[in-house]
């Protein structure tokens, strides 16, 4: 066997109007953690989806365990020992942990599903990873962090030798990240190769052996982590030298524009109070389950409020539904963009238009397409959203876009 367990050579992949991968080469060794780095839209997720058979390459060569693979499919990749944990978790929320782990590979006895065997097998995998989750629990009842652990257990249940983790810590607390790193080190000691995608560069020092950097769909460089610096990594990611990582922007504090007083909603939001002034950013911090997301949902009218008052520019506003918040000038970027923030089967301009129909429609309820185009162009330009045109489905964009 050669030095590498996975090799992608001169890979090209295009989507309508966009060349996502341009002559990209990449390799992975057994028993190493390789960080695949790059800014949003660099092509990282597309590359690992090619490796896992989700996308079909347009050109290039794929080698897994020294075997050149043509027409790679997700099923074939799984059979070869490749497993991917996507940035957006792919779980069946209404099924149990064990049923999710064995989905597509169900245990049967005389043609009948054997839940007992699947629960037993799932428990063994979870125990091996020191994950304390009951295999009979419905996945939709688990926190996102626990669902992440179930995804890892599911991947390992296929005896994966090549494990791809796409932004695995994005929804985890510091303690949960420590648990994940312990699992990663264990998998590494067993000789598994791990591709680790993350924007949290401070994490790399704890688990990573090597880094490969992409930019604008192209391979930039690959190096041992111990032989480089964070400044060099960032410079390669963005394409120029970074003199100041976190430049301080000074804004003069203006008048108070927003107040939340004695807000109560459900079990998590109890007597919340805060103010917001012009020119400032107020951070809401806390561990997973502290009520951060629930607070924003209650303010925006997604979840019902038991009591409390909200003031905008000194005047009380009544928000019972999201449309009330939008009309008042309050917007919410939800925690789960795919589930709660976007209609992924609709175009980019449709998604931008939806919360603004009252501004775009005439008295007969017909959308003014010229106004819509101006609004879309302004949003795409100001947020530098990389896309071929605004007609593409929102679900085709990278997670950061």
C-alpha cells in the first residue's frame, strides 16, 4: 500500500456559472488529522463531497487505498471506508438513536426488524466512544451537540477508515469540544485518517498534524502544522498578509434604541433584561442550554412570551409573531439557517424578497420585479455573496454564503 489512504488528483468540479474546484489535489495519510482550511466559498465542502461520492467529479482522479475509483457514489464510498459528518446534520429526527445509526443497514431476524440487536450494537459503539446517550432516545429530543456525537457513532458503525468532519464544533460548548477531541485522538490512534474542516483556527493546535489550504476553488499549499504559524495559515487563506487579526473599530455610542424588560418565555427564558444603544454590539453569552437562542426566538415572536416588555426607540412594541418584529424593523438570523432561516428550494432572490413583500408588492399584491432586482443586487453586493446569479437555489450555496 502507498503512503496515502486517500488521494484526489487534479480534481475539477463546476456548477452552473461557478467553477467550484479548479485542478485541486489533496491527500490523506492513515493515523493523521488533516485540517482542510479556507474562507467561505473556498471549495472545502465541495472537495470532501467529491471524496465521499456526494458529488461527481468533472475531471481528475480519485484513489482510495491505492485503488483508482471511477463513478464514486455515496454507497460505494461507504463500502470503501469513507464516512462524512456534514456541516448540516443529516439525522431522521423522528427515529431513535439506534435507528439512525443503522439506517440503511438495519438488523433483521427472519425478515423482521430487530430493534433489540440494533440497540445493543448502538450501545456498544456509544460506550466505546464514551458517549452517554440511550440508544432508544428519539434523536429529535437530543441537543444539537448530542446529535453530533450520534453522527460520529453512525460513521464508525460502518467501520470507516477515512472520516470527514465538516465544522463539527460549530454547535458545541468548550466541554463538549474537549470530549470530541478525546474521541478524535482515539480514532487517530486506531490508524484512521481524519479530514477536519473548521473556521475555529485556535482548535488546530490540539489535534491537527497537517494543514491543506484552499482559496477560490484552488489548492494553495499543504504543510505540517508544527512547521507553520497561525499568521502564515491565515495569510494563505485570504491571499495577503494580515497585519492585524482583530482591528478595533471605534463607533461613537449614540442613544438607546432597544430595550428588553423582564422577559419570560418557557423554561429557559426567565426575567431577561438588556439595553442596546446605537453604534454598539451586545453579546448574549452562555453555555449550551443557557437560553440564548430561546431569548432571541421569544423577542422575535417565534415562541410565545409569558410576560415582559420590548421597547424600540423608547416606544413599546407588541410582538406576537415574526411579522410583527419585521414590521417594527427587527430581524433574526436563526441558529439553524437551513431549518429556520431559508427556503433552500427557492432562489436566492426569492429568499431575499420573502420578508420584504410588503415593500415589493403593489396594491394588488403583485411583486414589482424591478424593485426586487434592486434589493437583491444590493444585498448580494453588500454581503459579497459569491453566486453565479440570483436565480440559483439557496440550498446550492456553501454554508457560509
